[in-house]
C-alpha cells in the first residue's frame, strides 16, 4: 500500500512517505541512507535510499542511470550534496516528484537488502578504550593497555570474503583450541563464540596510493556508517593470535547492516572528542581544533540477544547492552582515515573500517561483547526467560541497533544488523 | 622477430618458440605460467601464457573467449588440464597450430605485465621457521617461537589495495616510530625499510562459505604460485604491532611477480615435508601420508639488491640471499589451504596466500629479510661496489627470483619480482 498524501505535513521536515514521519522511524527525510537491494536472488543489486518503511529505487526514480554503488560513493562532495538535495526535495511533502516516485518505492520488507557495497579491503580498529582495557585485562592481566594505545588508533586487516549481509545465518566455526590445562590443542567447534558491537565506516572518495589524507580532509573521504558485528571465537583467537594478531577466530563471519548513514545526515550529532584521563595529546597529524571540538559522533548503540526459545515464543529478545560511539571511542572517524593513510596506503571506494568494539565505561554501562559482559563466561547473563548465556549458543540471534537523537534535531536510525548462529557443520 | 622453425627440435620437450628451449629460460614448454598483460595503459588486461621470451595471447590464439583471469582460475581441474594440454600441444615443435599462433605472440619486453589477477583477500602466513625464530629473537629475545607455532600455520590478514605489479616503484612510508630511548613516538619516514622474500599462492577453485577444505582436496584449490615481496617498515611495525599484529608497517606496498606457475608445472619438484626438530606431529586434519611424503615444493629462491649507483653503472645488482621453499617452510601449501578454511572461511578465486619470509637455516644459508641479514641493521651488508646497507635506501631496487631444477626434469622459473624505493613524499 502506497502512502497517502496528508495536507497537515510540514514540507520542511516531513515526507509524503508517511511512515517516514513517525517519531520512532529510523528513516525520516533527514536520514536518507544508501543501500543495495534486489527483488529476486538472481537479479543484479540495485541502489536504494531508505525512507520510512520503503526503499526508493534511485534508477527508477531517474536519479542515477546505473546500479553501481561505488560510482555513487566516489562522487565528488558537491555531486553528493546535489544528490542528497534532489532526494530531500523530491521526498518532501508537497513535492511535484511524488507522482513519478511512488512507482519507484518498494517496501523494505518485500526486498532483499544486501551488503551496502562491494568491499575491497576491511580494516578493524580497536578504538573502544573501555573494551581494550577490559579485554586486555583478561588476555594480559598485568598489562591491559599497551604503551602504543594512547598514541595511535590500533588497527589490523580483516577478511572481506566472509562479510555477511544482515539477516544471514552462519555455522559455528571449528578451530584449534587449547584448553588451559592441556598440553596440546584440539580441533573442535568454538565454545566461546561472541559478538562484537561495532560501527562500520565506508570510504567514499579514494586517495592516490602514496598520498596521505590530511586530518582536515579526512571526512570528505567517508561516505557513511553502518552497524557492524565482528563475530569472534574467543577460544580460537586466544590460541592463534600471537604474535601476528587475530586470524581464524574472526574470519568466519562479520555482519553488516544494509544502510550507510551518510556523514551529512550525522552532522547534527557531532560532539567533542573524549580522550581517557591520562592519555597524551595526539601527535600533530592526528590533531586539530575542529577534531577536538566536534570530531566525535553521538550515536547510541544497543545489542539484543534472542535465543531460539525466545524466537519460538515470539519474543524479540533481551537488550543485553547499551552504549554510545562518542563515549566509547578514543579516536574520531577522521583520525582513523588519516592514520590509515599516513603511510601512503590507498583507501579505495567501498573499503570498510570497523571501529572496534564499542563498550561503555563498565559492564553496567554497556559492554559490546560477551567476553566483557560475562567476565570471560564466568558470570553468565541471566535472560528474561530464565535461560543463561556465558557465550553464544546455537540458534541465538544477535541484533545490533543504533540511532541518534538530541533536542532540536530529528531522530535518525541505522536500522538493524542481525545474525544467527547455526550448529557447527560436520567436517569433510 | 618471430622464432624460426628448427627441424632438430624434440617435439616432446621443445617448442617452436626457440627462446623457450634455452637451458636458462624460465619459461620452457614444461612451465606455461599464466599472467595478465596489455599493450597500452588504457587497455583492458588480457590473459597470456609465458613461453620463452614471449607471451601467448590466449584469446588471440583462440583458446578462450574472454579476458577474465578469474574464469580461467576457477575452472574445474579437468578443464584446466585440457587447457594446459592444448597449450602444450600447440606450442610443441611441429605443431600445426604454429602458423595461427605466431600472430598471437608478443615479446614480454614489449608489453606491460600486471598483477596476475584481481585479488579479493590477501593472507600472509609465517611458515618460514628459521625466519620466525630469528625475528622472534629480535622482538622477544626470551621467547622467539611461541607455543602455538609448531601446531598451526600462523597467519594474518593483509591489504590488497597496495598490491603492486612487479616493476612498480613506491614511496618510502611515513609512520609513527618510537626510538628506544624516547618517551614518545614521532612521525617520520621509516628508517628501517626491509624486503621479505616470499612466495604468493593463488586460489583457483573456491570453497563454499562454511565448508572446510580437506587436506586431500586442498591442492585442487590452488591455481599457481608467484614471487612475492612483502615490503616491511620494521620501525613502524615494532611500535604498532601489539596486540593485534602488523598494520601500517606492511600496508604501503607488496610486490607480486606477473606469472602464476601452476601446480601442474610444479609437480616434478615435490619433496617430503621437513619439520623442524622437536616439533610435534600435526593434528590429524593437517596430516596425511601424501602430505608428509611429497607435500613440499623444491623451489630455489634468490634475492638481488641493486642500488641506485649500481643501476647507473649498469650493474644488475648483488645476490644478497639464496634459500629454498622446501627448506624454509615448516608447513605445505595444502596445509595452508586446509587450515585457512577449517573455520568455514571462504577462499575465493584470486585470493592470495603469502608464505611468509622464506629464510634458510642461518644468515649464511640465506635470510629472506635485511632484519635477519644485518642483525637488525647492526651488521650492515658490504656490497660489491663498496656501499653498505643496514636497511634499504632510496633508489634501491630489490629483485626476487625463483626456479626449480633437478636431474631428469626440465628447469622451470618464476621470472622476477622487482620493486624500487622512491624517497618519502612531503606530507599534505
């Protein structure tokens, strides 16, 4: 059913797509995030923008003539502003475009939403200082935060072949696991399967190989932000990660939400950068007055756990954590881009930068992983239906959500990032 | 000048492309490695096979109808055998195809050779046990090889956006560097720029996400092998790498040679797997009688350093190291594939697995990095023209070479992997 015109709408703030105007909609006309969708599994991906419960097909609306998200993302800032303005004006209540664009609207529930773009390289950062401290304490009790942590955004390369669209299920991974009391490892399904609450930052404008991106220009290279769940097998990771970092404990699956919320939409939700007490000032290439004053983003985050029993009972799941990007992260998005390119590294359109796990300042204030929430599994979560979880069980679904709200601005949301754990497969 | 027929050739072993028949040719008819080339920078890549000094354009020769290397690499084993047979029979002395195929031959020196294929993900392993021991000793004197090293092939994810074709020059990277005696890091060009002598293993047949590849099937998923130089900035790496592994110390450049030498061509050069003394037997999923008996590959390796002064004097460079894949690596190619996929990780056509640095058992027996060759820069190399090197200087060119030879088999080679260091650029 297509929306019906309503003469009471405010044409500056509201859309003729009525579901965009409800208070709790993630996708009001102020948001306009980009994603890819299709109606059948054998179709090519199409480019859409979320508006209320709908997706606007950009080609059908006459706004672009192709289905290549990379071309949209790599456009110059002025071209991106022009596209945003055209979308905003055409979707506004009273727009003359309405008649033509109604035919280009599809219910999100009726389409498949894919990965928002092709991803060339995926880098995972580790800028959640509370998370790094708490996890560091479990892996290195005497030495939780290493000396480099305050000086640079720690990051490492991840794997793109196992990026999953939201909604995809995946099998519990096998791996080498060494029980603390054993002399040798065993090959077994992970028993310490965890989520990681992250945001995913997508590169728009690329840089040239060999040319660093200055902090002042860094945000021009960011197209938008999604939710990101970097699923982790803690037992596999613990055994394999030294000296070169996580590998198979991460590379079995990472889930990405469908909608890239643009930096333009996030502009009303800027905040000063919070650096943990005692941290040194960044080196000059990672510092600027603007970055200090408004480089952080006030994005609220939420994790839901829905067990198989809950799903069967029609229960949407328990909220097991809430935190906030600006509270959790000790570096800004711009600092990540600048640091990543300071060695001349080429950032390509569609490259993904994971933020790292975004935990609040304590378990009570929202940890972004079960490793923290349950103290490494030793203090299981008590769920509302009487079940317990130290780590994730087969059939569990994790849903990440995020939104921005403040006085005087329209709330915008990120939709959700959902993934479900299937039992380990039999090995060949 | 096209080759001239010679009635004295052995049609079983020799080609009508006469430069393929010389004793020192890397590309005799027994090799037939695959790569991509073009004649102009604005052309699409074309698929070729190296034969002597020439490249055979596979489309012009009527063997394929496209320019997509991935399609060649992902073909089923039987289809790949058929293509190899057609190439071998058509290039053989006396072949009726000669007249048609002469028009499909181009001198390698007249074309641009690119990366051999599009690379989705790049994983770097660390299976050179001598290298791991020596480097471990420099980073962790009391603890060179960690307990996991003998149980699994250590690996981590790398970056594909900075993979360079052989011949490309790149700028010395900037990065955060912390002098041992300083309280804080500085931003500066790397002063400890190094090479890493590696082989690059390319995935052909992909697996399905979630499905591990059994050791017995693993080699069917490998298409071929190139030379690989994983340039490393040791000072950047030393400061940033804990706890999550190398990042910007590696991601500025990695050079790949143009020709993928196929597993079929390497078949005559199999050797038993050598495991270092005292290492445990692998877990069953990483072990088989075939893998022990013939899972390793006898590939000889060589590193040349040509300084700017040498280049100016027309000197090809000094050989600074020689080693051997089978002597250096404590895991086989098949074990890398199986371990990489044991968690269900999808290996896609064109994915690259770096072997890790392939050093011999001592400095005298061929170290694959200057970190080892010069004891971390403290014992500079004395070069033949009187220059010295602790680490690499601006204008230095590194050339990697590899070949296989044994009694009773035709020698085959890998061509070369070449890269040159340009001065650091001014930061923006």
